[in-house]
C-alpha cells in the first residue's frame, strides 16, 4: 500500500468517527435554552387577534 492511501483512509476514518459523534450528540443532548411551543400569548397580541377576527 502507498503511504498516501493509508493517510487518506486514516483521515476518512477520523472524519467518519467525528461526524458520527456529532450526530449522536445532536440526537441525545437537549438544548440549554429550548424554544417554548406552548408559551402563553401576551394579552396585547390576543386583543389584536380578536379584533381581526371580529372584523
């Protein structure tokens, strides 16, 4: 085997392991400051929504 092929395979293996770890980390760790989907709507926005629906 040529030394270039060995180096290329080694770099490919390292890159593959790195990408795998990043994917696993992304699927297993939660966000530190997650965005809230069920947050209450401020009163000002609710009033605007009611006015628009009433028109």
